[in-house]
C-alpha cells in the first residue's frame, strides 16, 4: 500500500484561519501615547510610528507596516531599527564594508560595488550602522510586543493553558 492508496478519498472540508501573532500588552497606555515622549528620536510622528510597530508586531513585513502607516519602507525600517529590530538589508560582510566606508577607508562607489546593494539598501545600512536603537523607544515597544517575557515568567492569564511535561505522557 502506497501513499496514494492511503490518501485516496481524503479531502479538505475546512480551511485554517490566520489568527496573526499573539502579543501581550501589559501597559495601560496606547503605543502612540508612549511614543510621544521620545517623538524627537523617531523619523516620523508618534502616531505613525505606532502604526508601523503595531502592523509589524501583528506579523506584517516592513513593507506592509510602511503601507499601513502611509510612509516609505525606509522610514518604517528606520522606525523598527530604533525600536531594536534587526532590519539591516546587508549580511555581516556587507555591514563591515559599510563601516569601512563610514570610516573613510573606501569610496562610496567601491563600497556599493562590494556590497552589491542598491543605493537605497546602502543608505539604510549606513543609517543602521550610524544610529543605535533608542532606549526610550525600546522601552515604549517592550510592553506592546512582550512575547519574550512570557517565556521567562508565569503569566496568570495564560497559566491554565499549559501543562507540565509530565502531564503530556
């Protein structure tokens, strides 16, 4: 008996629903309000930055987050970088070439050729290399996208949904 014999007559009768990415927001304030305190550090206003982060946290790509917020993809990527997300368009070797260009050891033409990046990708990589994530922005986002904290602590609202490894036997 082969797989085709086993699968004969099997059909899909329902479809799986996309439920998005689970997030926990333990803060009492809206993300846009939390961004107001650090708005000067952001490449856009607080409300737009919040839309970028919210769409990205819901499982969207950088492009989808940019579209949802009505900004260019580079602006969305800068916002995400300042919030601590890894958005560099270059691999480690390419980032090293950008650092050499920033240090004045390479011409821009040579650096572009070595990285094989588009001018836009190169500009974003240069931004990432010259701007550190902003602690206040990271702190504002930490409450909205706090999935990592759930793994390290017992969250009361989810405590009944998991069992101990012994109960799985």
